[in-house]
């Protein structure tokens, strides 16, 4: 089992104050990059959601078909309502 630290953590046992400050700065910059990189986080969330949807479709094809129809109806109703509001 690997006990590798995440990139946003500061390792224990650093006694040199300069090395500790460098490690803290490096960890802080990685944490900021992780929080600020919205496209990367969105891509990972999309991959997770699509994998879950595929798994659900494999286990329950009827439910997946009904869910797809429900989403299509909801999107259609939303577009219809928006167009109706716009044309009034």
C-alpha cells in the first residue's frame, strides 16, 4: 500500500525552515490550482456521472430508458415555456 501524500499536503519531519516554507508554498499553490481549475473539475465530474449512468443503464435498461424520456420531456417543457414567455 502506498503512503504517498497528496500534492496539497506538507510532509512531516522537515526541520529546515526554508525547506518547510518551500513545501508549504508548493502545497498552497497546488491547492489553489485544484480549486481554481474549474474545467478540470467539471471534466472529472462529467466522467464520473457518465460512468454512473452507464452502470445504471447496464443494470436497469428500462429505468434508464424511462429516465431518458423524462429528461427529454423536462427539457422540452423548459424550452417550450421559455419560448412562450419570450413570445408574449
